[in-house]
C-alpha cells in the first residue's frame, strides 16, 4: 500500500542537468529517485550532527583529562563522570555551532 503524498516540490533544470539526473535515476522514475535522494540528504545531515556532537564531547573529555593529568590532578571515577556529564550537556549546541561556522566558511 502506497503512502499518500500531498505536497509538491519543484525546481528548474537545464536540459543537461535533467539528462544527468535521468541517468542517475536509472530504472526509477525521476521523481521517486529525487525524493529518495533528498530524504537521504536530509537524514544524513541529521546523522552528521550526531556524529559531530559525539566527537565534540569526546574532544572535551580528552582535553580535560589531559589537562588534569598534566596539572597532577587525580582522575577519580567521580571526576571522570563529571567530565562526561559536562561534555554531554552542550554537545548538540556546540556541534550545531561548528557545522554552521563551517557552512558559513564554505567548508561544507
């Protein structure tokens, strides 16, 4: 049973662009292929944000542990949990900021 789709998305293409996309679609209809590619791109962007957030949290933990060790501080289980909690708190906000910064600088 197919899912009813009621919204339409449109774009303008040159003849060459249209031909290129038709080739990429292969056996699928161009609209089905385009929908799948657009949804994949949107979902990948969300997944990328999660990965960046986790890397940012790991970076925060690593740098704090290294700094504590270099300062001669003991890393107890309680202190490690505090570092993890702190890193987890703002990781999605920091990831969004980093991704926006990279996009603004043309890196994405």
